[in-house]
């Protein structure tokens, strides 16, 4: 079992509060990802769960047992850090089995557990090597394997892939996803990487300034953000948010042509639209006009940044290549069914 429950959890450093009344229920076997900007408290919250940081106020439960004041060794959790933290003088086998050795398990049982985990992580042929003889991805797999052999209640990952290059990040992301499927264990993962969050998580926890602003599946957060912060944090490129005026079921952007909404959005002052839901049209025929400022060709997609005067910069995603060049005048048309509306405080109006 690996259900974790946080109740009104706070963290104070003197007079400074960095975690502000967090309530969160993590189900057994769930893959939860913490995301948010630098300094939002995601790593601090993870360390509080692991017992590496004290909980100033509130309670924490693992499988309905109060562990608020329990040390890390009593929580049954295993943590994988950004740095591999491997013992350089030990072999892979010794690194993976070290915690079992210190726990007093017999050598035969340690070897059995290490061999089983090495088989899962494809480390069999590297067991007698030392960390300096391994690639970055192999070292990270050893660090993960060292956690698995302990058979923990849950795994805590603190940006484990941030030191790897792009290709290795993709490979290790797939490894962690397969690992979660095979182990069916609770995993809590901290990252600033949008792709990691969207592809790995059962649910994403978005934090801002020490508070949870929204929790939901990747699809829920992408399609139904609660506010402009989540709307622009989840997704790359981020959602476009532009000023608008609304009256009944009609909206107007920066003096452009009027569009019809599916339903009235009283009090809306901002319109949100994702880049893939915008089409480039002839000037004067869309909801706003602008001038192409940047064209980014990525092969399967082309991203275009259009300066739209009072509406600001708008990002557009186009499948494949495009003949557009910087300086071209264009109109932008929106898929109205995919628009989002927000009030002056940035809260979603649905």
C-alpha cells in the first residue's frame, strides 16, 4: 500500500512561509507530478513528504498512519535525487545492495534482489562496473535500482533527469513510465519539464508560491485550466491570453471582428486560445490582424509568433512547413469552440 495524505501542511523558515496550507490525497499506485515555476515549493514539499524537511504545521499520513513526526527511515519511502549520489568506490552491484547490507540481510538474499532489479532495468552486464565506467543514463538507472531493491511504500523523484541530455531524457522517461506500470507503486515526481509532466502523470499538481492552484489529469489541466496561470504554465508553447470585450455571446479582441461564443461569458476580460486552435487567414477576415515576427520551423510543426498590436504577441502552431516569413501581414481566426474566457483576476469563466 502507498496512499499518502497531506492535511493543511505548512512549512515555515522563521517568519517566512514557503508551503501554505497544502491539502492533497495521493492514491495507492498513483503517479503524481509536482510542477511549477522555480521557487514555488515543489521540491520542498517533496522533501517534507520524504521526511528530509520538518512539517511546521499540519499532518501527513501514509496508509492512514500519522507519520508527521517520523524520521525518513520510518516512513518506508525511497528518494531518487537529481544527482546520482552513487558511491564511486563501489561496483553497481554494491551500490544497489548497500542499503540491504546495512539492514543486515544475508548476502544470498541481497544478490537475489539486486539481480532481479538489474534484469528489470537492463543493468545485468554492468553489475561489476563502477559508476565512472557508466553513461549518465546508466548511472541514473543504478540510482533508481538502488531505490527499488528496498521495496519501498512509494518512490519520490526530485528532477531525476535534469542532468541528462535530450536523447537520454526521452529514454529514461520511457524507462520510468514502464517501471511504474510493472511495479504498480506510488510515485511522486518533481519536474519543471512540461513533456515529463504531461506524459508521465496520472495527475499533475500545479504549485504557485507555496500553494496548490489546480490538481487534475494532464487532459483536465490542458483543456480546462482554472486560471490564466495554469493555462499558460501547462502546454508548450503556452496558451495565448489576450484582452477582449464580451457582450452576451459576442466577443471582440482589440478592435477586431466580432465572434460568437458558445454561451455568454459575463465578466470576461481575457480570452485564451492554444496555438494549435488558431488558423492563419487573410488580413481583415479573422478575429484580429498582425505582423509575423518570428517563424520557427521544427519539421512536423512550424511555430509562428504574430505581433497583434494591443492584443500583444500571439503564437500559432501550423502543421508542416509554411511559406510565411517575418514581416508578412496576416489575419488570425480562432476555433471558437476551443476558446477559454477569464475575468480580470485571471479566474476561468465557464
